C-alpha cells in the first residue's frame, strides 16, 4: 500500500452512507436514553403493582 491508498481509505467517504449510519446510530442513542429515563422514573410502588 502506498500513502495515497491509505489516505483514500480513511478520508474518502460515501456521504449518503455516512448520513444513513449516523442517523441509525442517533436513533439507537435516543431510544437508549428514553429507555433509561423511563426506568429512572419508576419507584418501588411501580414494581409492586
């Protein structure tokens, strides 16, 4: 491998793919945060029902 091919592998980005990956990761992050927030809202009485 030469320097040009190494730079190409790390710097060339398919913008549509990068946006798709970013959006799916953001959705997963938001879902995890919402789940954590919902769990933290629970108290002992919620578990006893």
